[in-house]
């Protein structure tokens, strides 16, 4: 059983797997593998969850090949777990009931850029950095940045977001359409390329965030944005966490259209200073970014400076210098490494609650109390404009059982607290195995409606079973 | 059969209806009616579709009462058609298989404003103007404006949008959560109040736009926005339609964050001049609105002026004067009346395709050719930033059959054209009865997936049957 007790592990009959592998070998040749290192590589993600490899890994290069794998598996009731870059965060890749890991990382072509329509269609294995590299000369960019260089298919499947969702939205708002292979091997397109539609049920949004449990994403059409004429960044420290969050709330109400609003607590700032050899004040700190025209970002930064001063923010300094800006955001992106550096060798259990922003201070402060009481060190970073924050809980291999016991307890209390505040157990990482047990408390009877949909669209329960929705 | 041949009309047994009405009378007393004028009033919408009244109208005042109606109907296999303000546009209210019209217009309380979180929860009968009136002193507003003073429940159910979707999004982007009574009378909440979530399937987006075919909306939580510090408006005429649309495309790529970008063709401008006693040039014209800071709207307007000039826009004039601005938008909102005034007594068949904006000019020009060939007058208005436009096709009662023949043909060609351009048959009005026949062409096999969902969530087919998805 996985560490968090989500679901008992089972395996299909070896003979059925052997038969399946033999059938698929005719098409895939050496692109199908049962070698343990390959299977283990494809079961690993960014989480602390136990490694549970699939029975075989298949490397698909086209929608037709995905259909072939799905049909071969459906015929035999064998699970399929899609794989992009292995950067998911809740044990999404574990083959809890064995089966095939379907690697789409070689489906990595940018298929069509429509500059006038500001959209792009890509295969699911394209990563976000690859996409932005490709777009470089078009004046357009894809803003969603979850930190890791995740695949677009994976980001769509987990409804990912990251540091600039407050301005540009999450994958929920930015996927225009998907091509999906359903559990019985049909190929559907969830929507057309029009920006708006009132035609039929919103299948795009149903599949976005469904974590491979309803079908396999084989194409993604995304909204793009014009690269801003000017970008400026700012750092500002506050005496109190409350001051920092209140400044953000006020700025949003004032309509200052910030692109990034990141909160780092005193513990995280201390860790950052040590890891990146910096000398920021060890205080609750906001990292900010402004996008717009030259005059616009200047105005935004100045106004935000005034707001911050009102809420006890000191040393507000902003810059449009690209090098300084890159340094700042590199430090922010190093937060996870800085966290691990506090106790080298650890895996991170990153909590992921998201609450209405009016409850954020209370939620963070109560959690910090739990952390102190447990006698551990756990930095906090937050996408504070969205009410989403992560506590970096460290799990060391040498003390795994004890660490898990302590950290799971903190996370559980945190999730309960967030749900009581009308929040969610996961703002951007997804459910995977790790959050399944909280869904009933969060969704109540709506969870049964989700289960009805899962059963209707995947009656054999072969699409990434054991994740998100328990059958 | 309705005029567009969508579905044959049928009626439940009279004795079953009588039994149902008697049961409901115990709770609803004189809030249930079988009087023909009441039934007819509740079957009427803003469309040309035939009036098909329900067997009875029930006025519900609470979620519990909605549950009671749904359970009483489910027990007897009787259809339920929800009613808000009767401003839908595709025959959504027609009781094609008889049953109960469930009027929620008296469920019109604003339940909770969370100013810090910039959200509000309302009952479904609250109208958008009522909501903004209520919010007036909070500094916040709800931006979505479909023209009519529609109910929030109805707007959610049709995935409505309107003139400022280009900046603020549609109901798809602005509904945070719904309370829904399912076809078997369960009460679910589709999401919590957190701004982001990766927890479970996106039921909110599934129910938004489902037109009462999956359940009855009983509460809606909406995002709100800060009232902009400054608003300015502009009007600019172009020699060609292409110039107007190209200017819009360029402005979006430049990142000018306009709040409204409305296109009116020469025919519509002529109609407006006559109806509202104005003297605009009879040319393709953009009506624009800018929201932001004082300096921001000035900069936006000036930049847009430059862009328009580059694309042949003449006489660009902008104003921050509230009175002038109101006059401008009143004229825009009068477009439908101005259209009807061309031939008094007519109903309007408003087409509603939405295409990728790169194809918009071609789509409009080919449609204008069809209109000319048919020898009719039909003005065009468009939410050009989204690629969505409406042709006002006039149906006169005296020549209904002939008008329908001509207009349906134009609409059919237009929808085919839009779909061929990777667009949709309906950008914001919804499917109702009028667009059912186009869904197969638009969605292909995805329509079967929608049907699977409909059957799973409404196995008796009692939720607004005959609309959107044919069973």
C-alpha cells in the first residue's frame, strides 16, 4: 500500500501482459520496453510517493499509435498511465494496478502557430520552455510557468499554473481545445479554435485537470499572449505576513494588473539567502513582476510601492533591468532547491492548498504554528494573488517513516483547515494518489457526480486507475 | 414540429400532469399555475422559435423547493424547464415534451459579497443589473453584459458573454462555483471559493453552458472586478471592413487591453442613424472602450488611434466624458431595436457564429454576399475581439414561412462556413433548439461523448429535454 494509504496495489496476470507486449512489439519494436530501469524511470515524479513501475513502457509517436495502445489495452482490461516529463507532484505516475506507461515525450512537435489568432497547437510532449523557444520570433509567448519544464500535455492534465496565474490564468483558462483518445480508442476534439463558444458541454475543461483518468491527451491548442513591451520587477519585505498579504489584496482591488505576486516567508528567505548567497532581510517578502507598456509598468510599480508602504512594506525597490530581474526570479525558482538544501538528500512533500485570499494569512499562520510545534523547519512560498501556497515538508530516506508520520499529519491538518475556509486541497498540483482521501470532504455529493462521469467515460477503469477518483 | 425541424413535440399524459400539479399545490399553493397566459409568458424568449408552453409553471423560492419539484417530476418522468427572465435566444424555454416550467426569478437574493476575495454568491434569479446596483458602494462590479438584463442563472446556463468578454471573459471564466440540483434531486456544489483548484473534474465548467439539460442551477458564485478608475470610449469609421478587423487584430497583438471592441457594419450604422437620430458615417465602424488608470486609458486610446490610422480608420475620437460615453453605448445597445425598426413587427433571428479572428473578415464578407443575393436587409454587429458576430435576420409574422425559408438558408450557409473555418455555430447564445442540427458537424465524435455524459447524469432525460443534446 502506498505511504498515504490511498489504494492497495495489484498487478494484471503476467501472461496477459506478455501477450499485450508481444502484440505491441509488432508496431513499436524497440519502442516498447519491460526493462526495470526504464519502468522505474517512468514511475518517478517530483513527489515523495512510493515508486510503483508499470509492467511495460511504450513510446508513442502519433495519435494513431496512442489509439493502438489504448485499443490493445482495452481489449485486455489493462491500465494505461500517460507520461510526459515525470514532473508531476502527487504520485500520478505510479502503476497502482500495473499496466502500460504510455510515454508521449517524443510527440513533441509544435504543429501550428496562428499568430493573428494568438494560438498554437502542439503535441502533448512539447515542454513549455521548448514552446517559448519556438515562439521567440513571433512576438508571442505562452505564460504559464509551473517552475519545472513540464510537458504541455501534463500541464493540461493536472490543470497546472504557477507564478503568473494571477495575471494570465491557469491551464483551465488557457487551453482552447484538446485532441483526446478516449478509453475505447476513439479520437475526439473537444472544441474548435474559436475564442468563445456556447456549443455543447465544455469537454475541454472536463479533460483539463482529469489527470489521464478520462482519456489520453494527444494535441493541445493553447492561447498565446503578446510579449509585453516592458517588464519590471520588485522585491519588498514586510514586518508581518499579514502586512504582505493585505498589500496584495489592496493592490488587486485597486486593479494593479500584476503578472506575478510571490510570497516567501521568513524561513524561506533565510533558506534562499543561504542557498543562493544573497542578503535579503529575513522577513516575509513579496517578489513582484509588472507587464505592460514602459509608462504602464512604471505606473504599476510606483502605485504598488505606495500600497506596500501603507501596509508596512520597507525597502520597496523596482527595476526594469533584465539581468537584475533574471537574478531575482532565478532565486524564486530556486526556492525548492533551497528548501532541500536545508537537509540534503530529502524529498519534498509540497503541500498545495488554495484558499480565498481573505483567509490566507490565518491559514498560513496557523500552519506555521503546527510546524513549530512539530519542531521541524518548513519554508513557505505562495502564489499569494491566488491564495495558493506550498509548505516544503522534508522527507529524508533515513528517517522516512517518522518524517512521513509528522509531515502527513501537518498536511492533513492544513487540508482540513483549507477546506473549512472554503478552499481546496490542491491549487495546482492535482490529486494523483496524495489527495484522493480529501475529495469527499471537499466535494461532498459532487464527488459522486464525478464518479458517475468517470464510470460513464471509462467503464473498464483502465485510464490511470487509482488516481483522483476511486471506483 | 418546431420551425427548424429540430424535434417533434410530444406531451405527457394529462392525468400524470394533474396528479403532479395536485402534489405540488400542497407546497406551492398559488405559486403553481396551469393558466394559459402564464404558461405562454414562460415559454416566450427573444427568439423566432415557436411558442410551446409547459403544462404548468411553478415559482420556486428556495433550493429545497427546487429539489421538491425535481423529485416530484423525476418520480413521474416529467420534464423540467428552468426559467429566469425569458431572454434566451434559441427557443430554450419551449416545452417540447411538455412538463413543468420552473421559474426561479423569485430566487433573487444576493447572498454573500466577499469584497476582499472579489467574489459574490447569488441566487439564480438575480439579474446582472440588479447585481451591479447592489454592488454599487463596494467599488466592485460584475462586467459581463449580454445586452438584455438577463438572470445570472440563465447567463451561466447559456455560457453568455457580450460586449466586454474580450477583456473580462465570458461566464465560462467568471463563474467560480455553482450549486446545482441534479436530475435525481441531489444538491451539489461544483467547487469551492478558492480562485484556483486542481481538485477533481471541473464540474463548474461542465454545468456552465449546459442549458438546464444536466441540472438546475440554484446558486452562482461569480468573480468580481474593481470598478476602473477611468473609462474612455472611442468611435472610429473605416473605409473597409477588413481595415476595421485588421486594426483590432493588431491592437490585440500589441497588447492594448481594450474592454470593448464592437464592430457595426455599414447597414447597421445606417439603421442606427435612422433609429437613434444620429449622423455617424455609414461605414464599417468600431465602438471601443478602455478601462484603467487615468494615464492608462489615455495611453490606450492614443495607441489605438495610431493603430486605426494605420489601417484606414478616419475621425478617431475618444472621450472620457461619462455622458458622451453613455450615449455611445446606448446607441450600441439599441442595435437590435434599430434592426427591428427597419421592418416593424418583426422577430429577429440573430445568427451567432464565432470564428478565429483571422477568418472574421472573410466570414462576414461572404455572408454579406449571401444577404445581398437574397435581396434582404440584415445588419451585422460583432464582438470582433472574440471573432463573434450577429446577423440580424428579420422574420415578419405576415410572411413568416417565406422569411424563415430565406433566413434559415442564410444561417445554415453561415454556420457551415464558420465550422469550415474552425469556428462554432454559437459564440454566446447557446444551442437550445436552433443549433442542435449543427452539433454533429461541429463536434464529430465528441458529440457522442457529450451524449454519454447527458445520459449518465440525466438517465430519464427530464432536464430540459430536446435542447442541446438529442437522446
